[in-house]
C-alpha cells in the first residue's frame, strides 16, 4: 500500500464518522518526518475517540497499525502516527490554539482546495 492510499483510507474513515473541517497537507517537501498530515476536528471527547478508533480499525484492516498513538486519554488532541501519514484529531479549541495549518503553511494543501473539495464530494457520495 502506498502513502497516498493510506492517507485516503484514513480520510475516508474520518469522514465516515463525521469528522469536521478536514485538512490534508503534503509536507514531504518541507520535512522528512512524514509525507501527509491529515487534520480533522471532533465535536466532543467521545466523538474524537470514535474518530481515532475508526482510523485504527480501517487501517488495521489494511494491516497497518500506528507506530505511536498519543492523547487518547484526554481526547483533546489525538495523534496517530503511521510513519508517512500522521493523523491529528482535535477538539476545536486545541486546533485553533496549536494552529497546525498555520505552522505547516509551506506544505502543499490538498484539502481544503478546489481539487480536494471534488475528492471529498466523491467520497461522500460513494
């Protein structure tokens, strides 16, 4: 499985559980820590845990488990590190405070983006 497929599968799992304000950033030209950041918000700690569980279940079916999972206990910012794809699941307050989209603005934003919006729509209608 390639990195793009892994990222798309994580995004699909998040959208299936109603993850809010999805953002995907290709950071491969900025750093070597990963290729993609997938960022999404949840509405409550329960929702944030459900989003994380959904990603782990979906990628587990593809025989990919996170190398690291942090923040699950407090469920205000859960980070799932799949090496080339890092999934960030935030409560709105933490997402605003940490501003990953601003910090990684030199990356290539795949979502939100015109092409990304069409990708999102195709996932939601399938």
